[in-house]
């Protein structure tokens, strides 16, 4: 059955490998189950209902990715987009959370339209080769800073923005230990090295008291307080039009950047060969609409999927495992909560380092290619945004080509995207 559904032999993988990869991806992204309710509940939304909506939206999105695109990419409400939803649209601009959900729904419909009509694929075709490689490397850097922050190795410093944490603390030490466990086992070609590292650190964290075993089963709460509570008519309010545009821009380029970066790592996108990128784009766009109906912010592809890819995941079976585990999380949330960030941080850090290899594909001898690629990769971690990295890259690419007399080789899509990002920074910077 799995062979028929996911064509495992064609991708040179096995059921066991895909199961391990799916579990690995889930463990590295399961934090959203707890973080998303914390953020969105600041708007007045019911926290328990958000918890359920988050699990179901992630399961639906990952399931769609599995059966429509057959790609090993997990989906869930996106970090950054949920903060924009809660702290900008509702807290700063003063709109209700129901209107904000309506804006997410409308942006999802626009997203689907761009995908179905081929406009989104046309936009992607305009991404220069060097920028594509820089996107993958930039996502790696972005994963790296998330991992180091979660591990307590990198901390806030008022004088220098960031600084070194206290490496004598148990958490950072466990994270460092986990990183070397994963790296050594992977170097020895041990299957499931990342998962073994995560589980080893989790058990040690229980032993040393950094985290606690919180049980196994609990009944899921009701989703009624957020289910179908979106205010679509209210979202068409004039003040929300620019909010919808920002949602679309961030969704298009965050999700696209993630899909390309992770797919390149899995060798699912090769020059001159057909791929399921179009189906993957449709899967993540429809997931946004479904998530807004459940009662959560935009659902998107997760960069943490790279950890599952590194564990060997190559097909939709990996994503299906993620979907099943998110549904199971409705009932075993105490167990999922027992895996600390110190256990998943080493996996993200290791994958981040591997993704940096994509920089070797940048045309460093051509400064009109190299400079935009460097800005793309650097801006992602330092602005804590994949979208900002893409913006820096596209704008600088056009400027460099025009100023050096190479304007005629710029793809029209690249020109349009660069112009849209300029408009975003000029009028919707906040």
C-alpha cells in the first residue's frame, strides 16, 4: 500500500526510514503545539481551542502535502506569521481576532489563485540559480540561530545584541552533547542518528531535572470557541487590505523559500527534471485556508522538515507520519510536552550546518550573483525572517544587474518581485 501511494522504491527509501524521518520531523517542530496557543491567546482567543486548532491544522496541512505532493515536508501554523497576527494586526492595529482570521482566509484564497493559475510557479522560475542556493543556505543559518537560542548557547545581550550563554548550565551542556551524538552517529552512517540524539538528550534531561516526564494521555478540549469564527466581511475593512497583502507576500516567499530549500536538500528539485513542486505549492496554499477555518494563523511549510530529510525522508510517507502524530498529540500532549527544546536544538543545529553546503553552488566569481546571494543568506538569521532575506536578495539582484548593464537578463518575475518588496518596505514596513 505504501509503495503504491508514495512510490518508495522510486525514491530509494523504505517504510522504516520514512517512519523514522517523520518522527524526527515531528519532534523538531512539535514545539508549535505549545508556542502557538501562547501567542494567539494574547488576542483573547481561547487557549485550549487554539491548541486543538493547531494540532488539526498541522495534521491537515501535512496530510495534504503527503497525498497531493508526495513530499517529506511537515506543515503547521507558522512562527512569525502568528506573531504578526497577534501583536501587529490585533494588538497594534486594533482589529478583532475574528477579523484577523478573516484576513488569513482571504490571503489563503489569493494564495490558491496564484498557485492554480501558475502565477506563483512563474514567479519561482524567475529566481536566479545563485539565489536559490542562497535561500537554502540562508534557511540553514536561520535554523542555526533558532537552535542556538533554544539551547541557551546564544542569548540576548543589550550591548552586542547577542552573546554567549552560560555553558555551565545543564541545558546548554545537554544540547552540546546531543549535537556531538548526532554528528558522530551520522558520520558513522547510523540510521536515525538525529532521532537517537533527540531521545538521548530527552532521557538525560529527565534524569537531571531539566524537564519532567508529564504523563501520557489526556482528553482533547473543545475547538468550538475558534472553529468557523472568522469574520470575512470584517476583514474586507479598508484598514485590513494592506494586512492581507502583507500576509500574501510573507506566505508566498516564506513558504516558497522553505519548500525550495528543503526540497533541494532532499534532491527533489533537479535542473531539467520534472518535480512535484507545483503540487507542493498547491498543498501549502490550501492548508492556509483550512487552518483559518479551524481558528489559527497561516499554516506553512516548516524548515524543521530538513531534519527529517537528513534522517532519510524522501516521500509523502514522512509527511503522513507527521500528520498522524499531530492528531495523536490531541490525546498525548503531556508526552509531547516532555521533549525539551534542549533535545531538539542539537538536531536543528546539525541540519543547519549541512544546509550551509549549498553556498558552494553560488557563482562567487560573478559579483552580480554573489553579492545578492550573500545578502539573502545573511539577512535571514540577522533579521529573523526568511521573507526579509528574500527581499534583500531580489532587490539587490536587480540593482546589481541594472547598474552593471545586465538588465536584459533579469527575468520579468524577478523584476516584479523586487518591486513588490520595495513597495512593502516603503509603505508596509511595520
